[in-house]
C-alpha cells in the first residue's frame, strides 16, 4: 500500500505493517481502543487521548482499566456498565452496539454510539481482548432535537 500523491516526494510505500496499522487505527472512528481480556487499555488512538482532557498522555491511559479513564472517573456507574458490556460481547460473539448518554460534572450531556467487540484467539477460542469503537453523536442529537422542537411548535 502507498500513501501520498504519486507525483510528489511524499509518496512512499507503507510496507511496514505496524505503520499501516497505526495509520488505519488513528483514522478510524473518533475513539478507538483495544483492550486486554481483563479490560485494560492496550492501544488507543490519538483522538481518544486528546478527548480525555488537556495534559492527558498515552502513558496516563495505556495499562489502566478502561473504566478508569478520565472520561469515566466521575461516573462510577460506568465501571459496572463496561464490565457487563465486555461479558456480553464475549458471550454473543458479535458486536454489542449501544447508544450511550453521559452527564459530566459540569452538567454537560454527551451522546455516543459505541461498538464493543470481543476478539477471539483462533487457536483455542478464548477471549484475546476487545475492540471499542465510538462516535460522538452529541451535535447530531442536538440538531435532531431542535428539528423535533421546531416541528412541534409549527403544529400549533
């Protein structure tokens, strides 16, 4: 695979699978994480790191339980939610799709669509980890609610 413009000096092959993985990993979804079978973060994309707050680094996240990330630290109910979600993903062998709502300490409400998928070891069938993919849908939901409010107002 090659990246860049064929007519420029920046056109170079992506022969290194690690580089290819990182390019794809960082350009998919807004929030992407790979978790261990126990739920610890093994890898997380750049957007997810920056979304955790100013000053948060990869080292602050990798190796920690997913439900201990800054996103969830003030939402204790999400530890149980995430543990249940991982169990469900490992039992149903397909993605667990959820529409999540979070209210943070500042009172702001955020919405996200999340896919949580178990990864299975092809040799023994054990859970080898999980992939979490999330898209922030806060603005989309806000616009949808405004449209519904406007429609309701127009129907006197």
